[in-house]
C-alpha cells in the first residue's frame, strides 16, 4: 500500500512513545506510517479528571479520526468508554505491559516504611480508596501532570511519594524509579490499565487490515474480562473500581508486538484466565474483593466470550454484595491539584497511563 497511514496521538512523551510503538510495528510489517499530534482538553486543563469530565483524553482524538485528520488513533484503553462506537472498527489491542500501580517515594521508602502521615499524591478515586484502606494514616493529595512533573513533587519535597501506573514508567524507560510495585492483594489497577486501544474508521478497509499487525488475542481476552466487569457495574473510568485479569502462560509484554511471533497470538487450550476485582468506598472503610477463574478455550463461543462471561459473573456478585451503594457514595471534596514549587502557573499537562 503506497498510502502513508497517519497515526493519531496526544502530544505527551508517554502518548507519543506508545503511538510510536504502533507506528514502528506497522513500518516493520511493510506499511508506511507517521505520527500526527492531536491536542485534547485533558492536555491543557489542570483540574482533576472527575471535574472536567470522562472522555477528555479520547473524545477529541476520536473526532480527529472521524474527520480524517488521522487514519489510526492510539488511546490508553482504560480511558475509552465501555460502549462500542459504531463509527470505528473493532479495536485492536497490542500486547499489554505491566498493569500494576507503583509507588515512587523519597529515600527508597515502600508502603510498609512510609512514615505515619506521609504525604502521598494521586487523584484517582480508585487509588485513593485502596490507599486509604491500606494506610488510613496517609495524607492524600490530588495532583495532575505528566510523569516527570509528578515525580518532581517527590524530589522537590512537596510530597513524600506519588502513585503512578507502572506502564507509563516502563514505556518511558524510568521504571527503576519505582520503590514499590503494588501486588494484587494491595491495589488493583484500573480495568485495561497498561493496554493500548488502536482504532480505525469503520469505512477504511486499508487501515483496518493494517491493525491486524498490532492485535494480540491473549491481551484482548484479558481486557475483555476487565471491561465487561466495568460495564456491568455501570461504572466509569473514575469510579473506585479495580480489576486485573491474568492468563496463565502470558506475562508482561516487552516492546514486541503481535505478528513478530505468531505463536504469541494464541490462547493455549489449557490456559486459565483469572480475574481479580475490587470495589471500595471512597474513604477506604469498606472494600469488596472477589476473583474467579475460567478456561477460555473450553467455551463453545471462544475465548473472548469466556472472558466476558467471567467479567459478568463477578460484576453480578459484587452488585449483590452492595457495590452499587459504594460507587454511588459521593467522593469527598478534594483539594486543588498541586503545582510545582518552581512554577506559579502550571504547564499544560496530561494524565499518566
């Protein structure tokens, strides 16, 4: 194909790094591709995401795709609504990197060694609620900003620690800054955290065909379970809901995408899919946890149907146990996000992956 595929992305270092992996995989497969930067409201407004609205990181990128400003759009999957958008072809999902959350703390401190009353930065209700359950003594501060800005709050002394997604650190090659990686029993990530969603217009067969290069079935199976849980809970990406699906035999991905190793794009006949889920009160006073396991290859309608069924089952259990009441409780009013000491006006910033 002589056409150059325009790969749309937000302009942050993390976003362009993620989209760059997609572009490079397309080029390696013989396509011509280049990045196109699309600015979104979430890149220039400093207010917490729950104030400026869900979708601030995806609506304008999708609008650019629909207009034809780009042929392919690369999103952090966790930022997308759970409802299918018929304007676009089914989403391709590259191999997922580590979905866990991490702590970056001064002096190499971990969750166990942070002093009482330590100042910890994060705005996400999911993280705040689970942190409050783990350590009720912590002084939690909301913050916005790119990865460097958030880590800068620690080095400047404004905060003792911040919580970020491992995926963003690993993709930008600063994962060694993490002083603690949260385990499944400590903090569950946002559904689809660490995964990318790659879209093309439904009426663009050339771009749709190209997306086969980056699609990875084992990752799609894991994401299907997590997002079905989120959808059935009728929760948005800012709700205090965490989920993590693991498929036996599949670990965190490296920089290689599907297509470089055809064997990596299959779900083994005996592979087990385990989904862990949590819904927590905003203040951490109540935490509902559950998990379940299935063998995707044994489902008569295939691995993706098995994953969705597992997500639906766990969502129903959590709702029976009172999850809706926990999610409907109003989040306590947060302080204004921090601004670095050396600046009186915050620079345009983005949310980490």
